[in-house]
C-alpha cells in the first residue's frame, strides 16, 4: 500500500489544505479591512496591499498548485516571473506622479 493513500497521510494533507484555506481567508479579511482604512500615503497603501497579495499568491502557488515539491527549474521560472512583476509595479508607482501639465487628479 502506498504511503500517500494511508489515512494518516490523507489526514495530514487535509489539515495542511484547511490551514492554507484559513490563512487565505485571513488575508482576504486583511485586504478588505485595508480598503476601509485610508492612509495618507498612497504608496504605503499599495505596498501593504501588494504584500498581502504576494503572500496569498504564494500560498496558492505552493500548496494548491503543488509547487512546493517541484524541482529547482520551477523556482527559477517563478523567481523570474516575480522579478518582472515587481519591476512593473515599481514602474507603475513611479509613473503615478508623472502627469502632464495642468492635469488634475482626485
């Protein structure tokens, strides 16, 4: 009998999935709560929201997409993707104050 089909192994996996699910629920509550808090600094608000989103995306990728048990090449591809994502976010945040003359923002 395979170790993966034993009741103990299945119970262990179910416990991990429930823990990740609860962590994702907490992350969602934090994200919604941040929507109701109004910080004076937009960069701080976006940074906190992106941090929570990165944690939630990492949990989904590692456990529900089973990347936690993959080989090093998957981690390299994931790292390159994360690098370009962060780069594009910083470009977007950097362009926030780069409006043409006489443009008003609300």
